[in-house]
């Protein structure tokens, strides 16, 4: 039986801010939140449901398929797209709307990240410098990206313009620390290796890596070690870039917007650059694309998303047939 587009499923990666600022009223003193009283403040409760955005999109589009929310921090967007591909692959859905949205550009989000020491301390336009020797932290961004995922015959039947083919995906868990990656990058390496293996490709067939590349002192070297472990000798030749220097870290939405940027490799034979990357870091010994995009034709690419809690996700995309 033909599938009505409104029978589509919805898979979204969303942020982890199920609270309103007024929720913190019981521990707000003298124009500041008294965090030391948090444990003894039973009035603090979270009231904003994490699936609120998904409900709104589901209703706005009038979808009739099931809705799934992925809240796996900075890996959520990539995992949402991978989940959609999995639903199509196993015949659980005919068409899936998927992607991610997030914004932490608010006092609660910014305050929380600053308490972790993650943002760059510099209030400058080039504050986020992925893979650069001078990097000292991330910059918080906001945004969203959404895709339609379906089987190739269905896309052809309705005359859709196919932007890419999802070839493989994988996820792993660091099991290390909540707010720091495993320094040797071993779990991130396994995510890349498994995604490439699922795509039935050799590492040498991947022409570009859209890195997680946060511009933090800990993430970038660990990711470069993971790339070397996954690609071997090809790690010195595969092009690598991060768009976070240009758009900031979109947290739960980062993987989705980075997949969208990666599509330029197929649409325009253009690999995104790494804004504000200028001084090569010996710890980041991969072929980092500088601030300007690079002209190149690649048949397949890999996009990484590594989130707080040690959650790693990698996805392999191929040029559409």
C-alpha cells in the first residue's frame, strides 16, 4: 500500500534543559543562584518536558508516525539521523523526518557551561579555534537542521533530489568521565571503525572527515588520536575540518548541522573550512583544512559527534547515485 507522507516518523535530537529560570527561585539570593544550597532546596524542580519541541513539530506537520526523542547530549543529532536510517533499513518506517535543534544561548545554558569551564575565556570573534595550538575552549551556538530519510526507490518514485546516501553508522561509549573525553580516543576510534565497516568501505575510501572539533584543549587531541587509530596511514591524507569555529557548538544540534555542512562535499565538491585555524598543533597531526574551503571531489565522508557522558557517534555518507 502506498505510504502517505504524513505517515512519516519523526526522530529528533534535543537539548537537556528541562527547566525554567524561575525553577531556581528557591536558591536565588542577592542576584545570583546559590548553587551550594541546591541539594537542600526541594523547591527546585524541572517542569519543561524534554520532548516539547518534538511534540510541536509533530503537530505542525500533522505527522501520524511515531516520534522518538534522542537526548544523548552533543551526539544527539548524529544519532537521530542514524536512528532514522535504521528504521528505514529494517522496514519499520517508509519515511522519516529527522535532525536536531538546540539553544543554550540563555542565562541557564551559558551559566551551566561556564561552571564546567568549557567555553573560551576570550570575548573575541576568533574565540573558538579548532585544532589550533592556541585553542582554549568552545563557543556556544544555536540552531537546527532537519532531513528527510527514505529508501532510494521511494525517493526516486516521488522525484526527490537526493543529497546523499547514508552508508553506515555506529556509536560507542567512553566510560571515562562525564565532561571529558577518553584521552587516547579509543572509544571514538571504534565508533569510526564500526561506521566505516558497516558502510562496507575501506578507510582509504573516506575522502573527508567532518570532525567534532570543539576547539577545547582535551577534545581535539583525543579526536586526532582516534582518527589515526581508525584510518592508519590514511590519517595523514584524509582531509579534516570542523565548522564549530564558524557556527559555534550547537550542543545537541551540532551533529545535524555538521551533516548538513558536509553535504557541500557532494553538491559543490567543496569541503568546509575550519574558521580561525592558523597555528598547527603537534598534538593535532592530521590534514586540517584551514579557514578557506577546499576544492575536492570525494565519494564518501565521515562525520563525528562526541558528547558529554562519553557518547560517541559516527556516520558515513556517500555521494548520491
